[in-house]
C-alpha cells in the first residue's frame, strides 16, 4: 500500500514515524482513514466546510448585486468587477495552489487559504466603497485558489483507496448542498441584515474549519514532488486574464479613453502568448521547475475538443446566471430572496439525475447524452426571454429553469467523466484542474464581455426597459453558443471514450455535481503512481 506521502502530525494527536504510523493509539495509518470512522468524519467536515465557503461565495454574491449597486452607487461595470475580480484570481492561481500544497504540505496551504479567505471576507463586509470591495474580492480569489484544490487533495491522500469514492462523493454532494442553498441564503441575508452579511457569513465557517483542521486533519505531502514553482506561468496566466477582462469590461464605460483599454487588451494578449511559450519550454525541457500546465496533455484530440466544449458551455452558463438574477430583481420586481430561490429546481434536478446520467454515459457513451443535454440547456435559455416586467414565477420562470435543469443534469457528469477519460492516466489530475480552470475562465470572460455585447452600459440596471431588452439579446446569444457547443459535441466527441477497458480506472469517483460555476475538481488519479507501479491498494 502506498503511503501517499503523509508526514507531520495528526492535529497534535501524535507524530508520524518513518513507517507512516503515529505514536498515538488513536491515530490511523497513512492513507487508511475510513468515511465511517471518527477521524475520517472529522477530515470530511473540515474539507467540506472549507470548500463550501468558496462555493457559497460563487453563488450568494450575485443575489446581492443590485443592493450593492444601490448602496455603493456602483455602475454595471463595477458589479461585473465584483464578480470577475474573484473569479479572475481563483481561475488564474488554482493550479499553482494545488502545486503549493503538494510540495509545502496540503493541510498547511489549506489552512493558509482558509485564514486568507476569511480576512478577505471581513474586508469585503467592511468595504466603504466599491473600489475596496473589488480589491477585497481579488484577495478572496487568492484564498480560494489555495484552499479549493487542497480540500480534495487532503481526501485523496488520507482516505483508504477503497473508501475514496465514498469520501469524494460525500465531499461533492455536501458541497453541492452549499451551492444549492447559496442563492437562497444570500437572498435572505440581504433582506434580513444587508448585503455585508453575505461576506461576514464566512468568518464563523472559517473559524470552525481552522479549529477542526488543526486538531484532526493530518499533514500530507507529495514525496515525489521536486523542483521549484512555476511562478512565471501563474503570473502570466493571471495577467492575461486581468488584461483581457479589463478591456472587455471597461471598453463601454471609457469610450472616450480607449487608449488605456486597448493597451490592457494587448497586454493581456501578450501575456497569454508568453504563458504558452513558457509552459511549452518547460514541458519540452525537463528542468528544475516543472510546468504549471504540461502542454502535452493537449496531445489528445479528445481532451482538446472537450475543453473547447467546456469553454462554450460554461461561458454561456456564467453569462446567463450573472444577468438572470439582475433581471429578476431589476425588471421583474422579485425580492432578493425570491430571485435567489428561482434556480432551486435546477439544483433539485441535478441532485436527482446527475448520478444517473453519469452511469448512463458510461454505458451508452457521452456524445449523444451531452448533445441532448446541451441542446436542452439552449431551449431553457430561449424560454428565459419570457421573463420580463411583472413576470410570473409559475408561468414564466419555472418552465425555463426546469428545462434548463433537465439539460444540465444530462450534461455535467458526462462532460466531467469525458475530460478525465480523454487524458493519459499520468495527466488525470492535471486534466481535471485544467478543465476547472477553463470553465472558470469561460465564466469570467462571459461576465466581462456579454453586457457590452448586448448594449448594456454603465447605468443600464437603473433602466428596467433597457435592461430587459439587453437581457433578451443576451440569453438568445447564449442559447446560440450552446447550440454550437452541441454541434461540436456531436461531431468531435468519441462516443466510446468512457467504455474502453483501458479507461475504466479514470472514470470519475464522484458523478454528482450541484454547481454550474465549474466542473468538480476531481484529481481522481492523484494517488496513481508511475504506470509500472499499477493502481494503489
């Protein structure tokens, strides 16, 4: 049995000796925790609460945007930055965060991320201006990039191989509950106490995570990790996203001062090219610093194709979700709580159907299941054009979100499984991280670009009729993008990719995912050693 690189102490319960066994009678052997055991439940509690903070902040903030705009006199561009500043640093640094945990200690980096996230949340809650709020959201994203990959890596390294599927399933399922209640909780907090409580909610959660982690979560490292950190790659990736995002958001608001906007866009494009060059060089030359993104993972045509589909699908989702909550409050007159509850049918359908669609995709192949699912999402978005002034939830909102939810339930699990199955086993962990980063980047670009593309300017959300027209154009455009993604899926995705005998080891351990912000981070093969060593256990 592989040790999984477990080192250090188990929350002060005892020290690990050279064989990976604690000197405390209550501690477990490295990589041998069980979900039903008391130590295993403590580890699950810490990792689920930690990742839930990130999931909550990906959903609750949207509900509070109109109230934030009124309270801080923010423009539509400011509200876009409130969302994208967080996603930008999260997407740009999440791969680096996983690498830091492997080398410096997963519990250590996870705890740093939790504390960082909590302090940034406190700053968000106390922000006196929209500029301070946006800056604090940048800091929140950094904390999220440190704790998110660490939460699942801790599970992979500490639970026994046979129990990892149950542990990952519990992690994803309970995290999905956090995503489900996020909009509802956000709406209630905005109405009951004000938008600042949306951020301050993270403080007691973070305190609980720190207390449990210090006492009960063992420290783990990757003993095979060597070399330095790809800081240059991470910096170039973040700079590329920042420059492009700035240009897309600020172009309509600074139409008379386009020089700065153009310069930011060119800087972002140059940084993106520089990122590819740096990662290509580090992939080709096995040097002291391994690449953050080994480009040979894209040697698989299937992996490249599924990530193109991911970008289109999650871009359409991100743009729609940003504007829908605003539409419901600004145009339809819904309260924050009602707007936050509007998408609950989507969550319920995901909970009921995602696992079944994942199993069905493994039996019949992902191509047509995903094609039908993505097309269903497009139909649901087209129905959202019925949501206007004085919209009825039962006749206008519910049919649209129900059709969208049915399509989404057929799409997410097969998409995630195909990502892992289309990459070589040695790249499975990287493949999951790349796909997650692609999805988050797609949402980032969509939120930045979509309002300007449909003519929604700085003060549009103060003009319901203008916003309604822009929303109709936006969801129609998103539906068209989804139809393109469905066509690419039907043409490019290999229907047998999940049914090959040599791919059975990389079917995702968890098939349930309740958030549409990004695919689940499932580095399922973090514990797989070199190909000659076989599977663990």
